[in-house]
């Protein structure tokens, strides 16, 4: 599994031990906290890129607002830095397509139902960036899920 990270040409940063622990964690849900600048956003991007060599793989990275995705140190510009020239960017769908056919899409909370996710997710700590999804109930997952 380490090969999906260290041998991955789409991941230019060498993970810290904490990032590596997150990337190798094999379960459905993980919470990754820590100070601003601690490497959470890079860890998320690395995680999304771990399996882009697989043709049918599709990753979705969500932020609360478009600004949270697009500000200078946020995920979209970082992905541009990492992937520019190696994968194809579709601006209308905010999706990177990889040579394998795999995709990485960025999304944000736009609709009332999207906001229900947050409302039901309990009080989130307000930090400059919110990497933490907060405490989510099963109901919140169901409301935020699908059409
Ligand atoms: N493993 C790493 N190697 C090199 N630079 C890193 C690594 N992880 C993060 N960075 C850089 O450090 C800075 C802060 O990381 P970031 O992921 O934005 O932290 P956080 O999201 O926790 O605030 C960013 O410029 C990022 O590109
Ligand atoms: Mg961050």
C-alpha cells in the first residue's frame, strides 16, 4: 500500500509520519486534526490521489464553500501545482481526469440539503479552514447523500 503513495508520480510531497499514518489507515472514516500548517490539506489531496492509476477510480473532495477550495493555499491551486501537465483539468465540472481514466473532482456545499449535512453535523469548531467534518450522525449522512 505504501507504493500507492511513495511510488506515485502524482504525489510530489513526501508524507510526514502523521500523513502516512492517515494514508495507510484502512477504515471508512478518519478524523485528522492539528494546527494550521500541520499538513491536513496535503494529506487529503494525497489520499485522493492514492489510487488514480486505477481506471475506474473516482475521488471527490468536498469543502464547505467554493472559497475554501479556491483560495491560494487551498486544495484546487495545490492540485494545479501537483497535477498540471500530468492530468487534464475540466473547469466546468472541477474535475481532473488522469491517463488511466480515473477522476478527481472538487465540490462544495451549495444547496439546502448540503447545508443540512453541516447543521446535523453538530457544532464545528471554527478554524481558518475546516478539514474536520465534525461529529456526524447517521441521519446527517443520509440527508447529505444522493438525490
Ligand atoms: N509532506 C509534506 N512535504 C512538504 N510540504 C508539505 C507536506 N505537507 C504539507 N506541506 C506544505 O506545508 C504547508 C501547510 O500544509 P497544509 O497541508 O496546507 O496544512 P493544513 O491543511 O493542516 O493547514 C503547505 O504549503 C503544504 O504544501
Ligand atoms: Mg488545510
